[in-house]
C-alpha cells in the first residue's frame, strides 16, 4: 500500500485515534492539574495492567470489552487501595500511590510472563507505548470514498472507542462545568452549598480512568500521562479563566496529536531517512516542547515575562532612593 | 571544616561596646508593597527586647530578614561586629509555630539534640555529653519526662516547649523568638517566662516579637516599636509612651501607599 | 537450596540484595522529605539518556553496548529531569505533581523516540536497551552484578556518614538554614544518592519499577518504629530481603521476571507490615481502639496531661 490509499488506511486512522486520545485526556486532565492530582493519571495508567491481562486471560481473546472491564476493575481497586493505605496506614499520598501502583504493575508483568498471555501478542512494551501502527482502516480506497457512509462504518474499533469516550467526557464536563469549577476551587465551600465534593472528585478520577483506559491500547500509558498533564499545564500558564483554559488545552492537545504523529511518521522521510519514529513517543515529546515554550514565553506567567517585571520593580524601588 | 568555622565565631568582650546585633538600612518588599523600610537598629548589650507594632507592621518579617530567611532589598546585619553568615552559631531562633511533619520519626530528645548539631560538626555522631546537654535543656522547660516521646504524641504546648528547649541547647548568645507567649497554655507560659529570665540573668540578648501591650512592661526591659519603619526604640519605661504608641498604631501599615 | 545455584546467580543475588539495602536506606529520606514520586520521574527520565548514549556510542564506533557509557547517559538525563522539575516548581505557578508527571512522561516519550531510532540502525541493539525498561537479571554478568552491588553499598555508607545532616534537613529545613547548614547542598547529595541507586537498579529491576524499591520498604518500615535510626535499619532489611528473595525466585523458576518479583516481594512485606506491625499496624490500632472503648464504657479512664490515647 502506498500513496493515498496507504495514507487513508494506515496514517489517517492512527492520527484519528491519537488525536481523540489526546483530546479526551487533555480535557479531563484540566481538573487533575487544578486539584493537584496529576499523578493520579500516572498511578491509574500503571495500575490497570493486571486488570487488562486478567480480562484477556479470562475471556481468552483480544476483544475490547473484557480488557476494558478488567482495566476498570483494576482502576477501581487501585483507587480504593490508595485511599486505604493513605488513611488507615497514615502513609503520605504520593508514597501511597507509589506503593500501590508499582505493586499492581509488577503483578501485571508477572501475569504476562506467566505464559498464557504469550500465545498472543500482549506484551508489556505495548502497554507502555501502545500500538498505533496496528490501527488500520481498510474501508477507504481514495479520497472520494470518504463521502460514502458505509466506509465510515468500517472505522477501526480503537478509533470508535476513543471518539466515543471523548464525546462522553465532553458532554459530562459541559453539563457539570459549574460544579467542577467550584469543587476544583474550594471543595469545602462546595460541600456547604450542597454539592457533594467527594462525589465530584471521585467522578473526576473515574473519568480519568475511563479516558486513560480507552486511550491505552492505541497510544500506551506514557502518552496518556503526558496528555493528562502537559496540555492542561500549558493552558494554565496562558490564562486565568477556567473555560479558556479548557478550550486552550483542547487546542494544544489536538495540535500535539496531529503534529506529533506527522513528525514521527514523515519527519525522517522528509530528511531523507528510510525509517519512521515512534509516534506515541513523538507526541509526548512534542507536548513537552509546547509546555517548555509556555513556561518560557507565556505573556503573564512565563519565566521571561516574570523576570522582566521583577527587574522593572527593582528599578522602580531603586529610583525611590533606597 | 567545622573547626575552622568555630574559630571564626567571635564574641568581643562587653567593654569593647560591640552590640550583639546591628541592623542598618534593612528594607524588604513583597511584590511592590514595602514591608520594612530603612530599618536601622542597635540591640542592647544584654536583656529582653520586645518588638511591638500593629498587624502587618513587619515584625515577623523583621526577624526573618535579620536571620536571612527573607531576602532583603537593601541593608546589612552584623552579629557581634561581624556579618551574620560568619556568626550563625551564636544565633538561636524559635519560630512562631513550627511547620514540620509531626509524624516524623523523631523523639523530643532527638529534636532538642538538633540544636547541638552545629557544635558537633559534619559527619560526627551525637555523643553522650551532647545528649546529656539536650536532656538538661528539656528539663529546663519541664519536659524531661517526655524525652522519648515521638513529637507527634505531644500536645501543642509541649511541642512548643520542645522547640524552645532546642534553642536553649544551642547555647547561642543572641536569641530571636516569634511570639513565644501567644496562645500558649499556662504551663508553657511559665516555662517560657522562666527561660527568658534565665537567659537574661546569663547576660544573653533575646529579641521577641510580642503582641500583648499589657504585659510588655512586666517582662521586657527594652522595646523596638515598628510599623514598616522604626518608630522608637530604647528602655521600656522611657519609650512606651502614649505619643509613641499613637505613632506606631495610629495608621495601619496596609494603608501605606503602593510603590510606583 | 541456594547451593544449587551457579556462581553467576549467586553474585546476581548479592547484587540484588545490596540494591535492596541501599534503596531502603536512601528511600527512607526521600519518603520523609515527601519526595517519593520525584524518584519516579528520575527513573523514567533515564531512558533518553540510555538510548542517547547508545546512539553516541554507535556514532563513535563503540562495539556493542558498553554498560558504563549507558549508565552514565542514564544518570545524566535522570539528573536533567530532576533539575527540570525543580525549575518548573520554582519558576512557574504549576504544582509539583504536574511538574513530576510532565517530566516523567515527556522524557520517557523522547526515550521511546530515540529507541525507535536505535531500532532503525543496521547494527541493532534495541533489545539490549529494552532490558533496562523492565530489568533482566538473566543477562547480567557476574562482574557487572558485583560492581553494581558494591556501588549500592557505597550509597548506603554515604548515608550512614551524613545521617545526622540528612535527618536535620529532612525534619526541619528552615532550622537547618538558620544554623548555617548548607541545606541546598545536603539535598543535592541526597538526590545524587537516589540517582546512584536508580542507575544501579536499572538492569535488575528496570526503570519503571525501581521506585517501588525506593518507596515500599521505607513505607513498610515506618509501621514498626517511631525512631529514624531503626526505621532506616528496618527499611534496609525489608529492601534487602525483597531484593534477595525476588532474585532467588526469579532464578529458580522460569517465567518469573526478576524486577517484578522483587517488587511483589516488597509489596507483600508492606502488606504484612500494614496489617500486623505491633505499633502502627491496623490490627494493633483496632485492638487498642476497642480496648479503649471498653475501658471508657467501664469508666476506667480519666483524662490526665500528656496521656494521649493509644500511647
């Protein structure tokens, strides 16, 4: 397959999967970053491994549903265990997460190695950086065929999965935006106003788990963590308005998804090399670059702008004759 | 390395008339709001000094800036005639409320022994003599019975006494305390007052931020009246006058104009 | 039992035990300094360094994979990651957890990109690098394992030397500064030790799971004692046991990847401590609570100063 057909069957579905994964993670991530729970994404995306493997072992197939169900259960178990260790064991939150998610990830690795899973290509590597290259769309043959609705019904499962989850997250966040904003800002106030802060916070974590799990198979856990944190963090440096922040994070997430894939797949070719780079890794790297740019150059909260203001203030004080 | 440092600690004899603390032109601003403005002050040779002033007058900031915990915009601090950085071992500090991890695995005695770490020096163990000194300091604040308690298992007042004992164990010459008498239980108040009197009788200088104007004259022989700038300073009887009080508390520091 | 194992395996066992001891000791201070997850970012951030060092080596014609070169690359990029976290928390409004997550994932992503470059090389070698991700004791040579074990013990020794200073800075940094201790440099020394332990553990446990050895044994040790000295000792014991038992199980049974088994052993020891430790364990807490409730119901308890319940 080459040329347009190759692009439509290999690159387009991969771009769609990656971009929708980026969008849903970036969307949910806004509230994690605000609530200082960024590392929940890290913990969840590691802790689901034993659930995925168990789902696979029980069902015996690589169907989506058993693995997703297993992952959800594992995420739930991880959340409960972290709370238990933190509350009952009086272990600091970060360390409690560390203890639980490493233990569960290790369990997943052992389960994978225990043979049963080796019969099919389920290995620990693809958990880390996904299998974007396995997302194939055999429907379209050329650009004009995209006009045919029947072609769209053959859209690969992974793309449908991340797209559905993205729209689910979007709907929930639009619907409950007011509550989410209040709880992110002041959970105690929310409680006194009759909005169950605990429930909303658990909802955020659950949504994180769903977004992470849906994105997992295509792009891997590392990209999930990057997308949960980097676009929202970038947006946070650019604006003080939560709505604008969410919109900006979607913009950054989308650009990163498309841009990262294109750079990874076609960058080396453009430079005359006959290889391609890992797209998930490239997207994560690009999101880091955008964040670094925002850290340096953001108009109000960037390092350079702050420096300039501090120098101006010092000069003013000096002019006062100190 | 510490041997060299220790030989640098320098205390001139009283007759030389070098003040324990000499502050010149100390200026601190948060963002653009001045918190301390051109504060110059010479501490008395010995005795208890109260730093008084309204909320937001920069009392705590004054202590922190003198100790180098807050970067000043301008000004110098000398301890016994030399820059603070070379005389750190002579200076003790009791913050208002320690913001430490109360679940940390240390006992009260461990905490007090930390006051002697500088004396002990790099890489050396805490010897029996130093432990004994720490225990003695705990005894002076009435906490010897709790020496082996983990600090989280003490009451708030007891915790505060432990940190007071840590400052004592340091055997410093110049002490800074941030509101040591604010909101403490009766036992702790007694312990603090005893310690202050002890230090005074040993010829040390103690600079306390103090909020309660009623008790200033009972406890302290000197006052420094502060409201962003120095309003007055000197022996309590001479300085604590109606006129000075009005000048200090008359207008709120937060009403001070912003810098351009 | 142990006698059946060959010399090579015994040395690997020693290496894993030494690694466990060192990470228990160093990890205790990271845990108390509330920096546990900084080491997660540090270990993930080693990947671009490993792959970069390999590419650099291939460029200059170094034959195959040279362990010291790869580990030097790992340390360099790991340190860079930690510095990036410090810079972000210091200079921006972003909280530390966001900085940790961003550095962790972006550095690892870059590592994967570089790994795909290595994969495209005619010389190959990607498989050799991948052993660093999940760890692989089977491939370790005795000389390597012994050298790494000695390095780990060195890290534990440095902690013993600087024990007092590390304790002071971990407990009360402000006081340390007022006393004139170089708190920043003592922190730096701790980070250097964590980097050393991480790099040493890459081959045995792998960069994803190495933080378990830095977090889990100290967190388990905390249940048994209220004194820092014994906490460090118990963390070293639990870490050493995890390393030794895990490496032994992995050598004895096929399909038991050493890194994961070592971590699972540590997790098991943590669970035992959480449940059964006499002082802070759940059972002991419940039992004390019950007894107190019973005593109050019978009217046997009076309030007195300095007798917090449960003590």
